[in-house]
C-alpha cells in the first residue's frame, strides 16, 4: 500500500510501510456480517492490537514475517491515507 519506511498510525505507534495491506473504516466494516466475522476471528487469533483507550475509527491490516496484525486506530482512513502519501 505504501513504500514509506514507517507510518504513524495513531498515538505513538509506527508500522513499517511495506507491511501495510490496507486501511479500513471500522463503522463500514462492522455493518456487514462478513466484516463482523472477520474482526471476531482476528480477535480470537490474537491479531487485534488496540492503539489506546480512544474509540477506534479505523483499522490497519498489516502482514510482516507471515504474521498478520490488525491495529485499531483512533485516526480515520482519510488521515491514514494522507500520511501514507509520499
């Protein structure tokens, strides 16, 4: 998704740009049964990482060294896309 070395995804958290698979709006995802199922399964596998106590607006899906992580971010997807631009 991005070629930047690191991307700030909320709070003090950074991820390697090449690991980012996508940014997703949490409200849009939780409206559908497949979206809720995807998030539930990620939670059960221990892949969900909240980035603080604020209400999350989006999630960032990453994969690095065959390990998938789903970061719950207080930032909206437009902000994340803007930060990912070169």
